[in-house]
C-alpha cells in the first residue's frame, strides 16, 4: 500500500470558500490521493496519476 501521509493536502484555487471541495495531495508516487474537504478524517480515494491527469485535462477543456 502507498504511504499517503508524506504530503500536504491542497484544494483548487478555483474552489473559493464554499466548503464543498475535493482536496488532493501532491508528491505521492503513482497516485493522487483525493478526499472530501468536509470530512478530512474520512476515506481517501487513491486515483492513478495518469487517470487524474486525464480527468483534470478534460475539466480544463470543458471550461474552455
């Protein structure tokens, strides 16, 4: 299992102060840990780095 305790959580600068955000961690080899900002002690989803990159690229292209 990948150790996901080595990096800080961050959220997008586009998320504002609404509190309904996903947070991610950088610097975890091969995966991007994702969690709900409203439940920081809750479960974390480990998304493959390639899948996360494709997801973010898709979002950016949709925002155009």
